[in-house]
C-alpha cells in the first residue's frame, strides 16, 4: 500500500507493521480483555532517561499529532527512544497513544458533557490530557481510576497553573461519579450508535454497511480497536519456520505459527524484534500476515523476471526474492530515491542478490522496459489504507469519503501501465490494503472490461483454494477483513494475460 501523495509509499509512512518500534502489547491491561501486567496503581515514577513518565511521553505525542499532523507511529517511536523509558512504561505510553487516538470521538463525545466552556476553548495539551485520562478510566481496567485522575492532576500542575489542575481534577472526578459511559441517546440511529460506541467516523460506518452489511461493518469497527499482534516473516532461504519458531520458544518468546501465512510467526510481548539478532542476521522480517499473502499470490518461480511497481520499503519485494530462492531477477521501483534505498538495505540484510532497485514514476516504467518483458508483475497500489486502521488509528480521522475517488483514478492508470509490461501467460497481482470497493473490485472489473486479453484467475489459484472459506470474494479478487484473522485488511486480485 502506498499513499495518495505519489506512486510509491507515503511520505513518512511504511508498509511494515505500522507500530513496529513499540509493540502495543497492552501492558496496561484493559476492559477489552487485553493481556497485561498492569501499571499505574501507585502512580508513576520518573524513570525515563530525562526523568519523564509514560504519561508525559504519551501526552507530548498526542499534542504533536493534533497540532502538527505528525504520524503517530513514527513520532511515538522517536519519542520512546529519546525518553529512555523502561519496557513496561514504554508499553503503557504506547497503549495510551494508540488507544486515545483510536477512541478519540467517543472520548470527546463524553467530555463535552463535563467541560462547561467547551472542548474547543481548551488549550490543545489540556484537551489531550483529558482524553488520555478518560481513556484510562473507560478502557483500562488495571489502572485504578483514582490513579489516572491523580496522575492527570500532577501533569496539569507541572504544565499549567492551579486553575488548570483544578479544572482537570473537577472534570475527571465528575466523570467518576457519572457511572457507565458513554450514555447513548435512544433516538440515535444504528449507524450513529455504532460510530460512537466503536469510535469511527459516521461516513465510514455507512460505507462499510453498504458494502458488507451491518453485522460485518460493526465487526470491522470492533476489530480496528483491538491491539495488533506483531507478526514476522521467516526468510526461508536461511532457515525454516519450524526451526525459527523452536528457537523463539526456547528463548521464552510467546510465539505461534501464523494461521494465515505459512511463512509467518505471530509474536506477543517480545518487544521490538527489529532489535533482535534474528532480525540483524536476516532470519526474519517484520510484516503483517495479510501482507505476506501478496507474494504468495504472485507465485514467482526461480529464474523468473519480476517487476514490483510501487515497492518500498520492500517487504513484498524481498518475500518474492525468498520465494524465488534468490534465483532470477526482481526490479523494485519506488517514486522516491530514499525509499528505493530502503529496499536495497532490506535485500542486503536478508542476503538476497536477485533484487535491483530504481526510482521513478511507476506510470513511466514503460519507457524503461520493453512491452511484455516480465513474467510476473506486482502492483501494490497507492490506496486510502483503510485496512490498516488498527495499526495507524490516525487514518480514521484523517481520511475523507471523497479520497477514494481521487486515488482510484491513479490506481486505474497504474494498472493499465503495468499490464502492458506483462508477457502473455504471465501473472499480474493487483493489491491494496484498503476495504473500499471503489479502489478494489471496481478497479479490476473495469480493467478486465477494457482488456480482453486478461482474465482473473483469483478463484482458481492455490491461495484462494487455501483461504476461500475464510475470506470474501469481491469482484474478481479476494478481500481479507481485519476480523478474519486479526491482521490487516487487504484486497488481492490475480490476473493472467492470455497467450495469443
């Protein structure tokens, strides 16, 4: 998946686990059943390298996300590194940032009833502090409510004046006396109620209701608020999944085989695996389970010539290299030179020599390569990213319903351009990490209507035969929803160019 700003990955974003630097392991515990050891019952100690606490770190991130439009995952990773928090406190800060952003409209809906002068008149840091504190009260059951209030008051005293700390204390004490929240008005429609309870924009709920039905739409919303697992892909040119899994279990790591991908391992509570020797030695890559399906769909064989049109940061590219046993050639393109360099870095780390990289507009690849010159082509297209909300909850509030139509025009152009480079008998995979039919099935359907020499082979593929009973068929492609396997939402269509 790439961002709408170009024909490569989004500036500042990535296609790996969006929260890779700080696993949202639920250390704080929650009323939603998240595992954790609990934190904050006796207040916080200033354990960070600069004497900062988990809540201070979380508050700083939330304010900057609100004021600067920063990517929460990148900003949080940087902030945690600077703060030098213990692993437990880093887990709490991570939970507070992602949980508060994920539940933002529910939290603000509740607070409006308790802030007499209105949320809009509060300073940004005060508003964020109230949301952060209310999130703990409403959703984290291992943090006693009085501890959340006391820490909020202490933070307000350090940052503001006596009047602000008094207001924060009064608002939160009134929240505690109010009983179960939120209170849902009887006159609310199903759509409004779902948007409020599961904290999603109303338009998003309505769109998913129209596309998937009410029950499935609500299941998507609910799944988007669950903390994501960390999944890794095994480099099968160096080891096997069973061997690496045995090593992890032997070192006390909570790990299990992925149910979705035969190349994946799901890990809980292991911290940042990008700092592990397994990662440094090239035995694994951090990648979502759904994303691992894309290379499997491409099914590149040793000796083939492969094109990855929008490739950075290289997770799918390197997976294809592994499936090819590093035999053949892959050209990995991205719009931005510095992102193409990321692919080269990953290939070197994994010991793959079959991958070459370049940068440029994917629409211009026809000027660089001869028509019908590739055996396999992957177009992991720029998209709205609505399948990765669990990892990047900011997306819920940043996207607008009209965004998909603008991206769809680019997606259609990219697919036409890429198709011209495929050999007869070759396979082109079109994929996105979104749930919008306008960007998925509609794109493929209109492409097949324009190009009679292509046909969909999605539903005769080994991947569909393996997964068909557990994912959706959607207009010549397969749709994985977040609730199917607890992984990202993905669309994958497998297209074949007919032999003349």
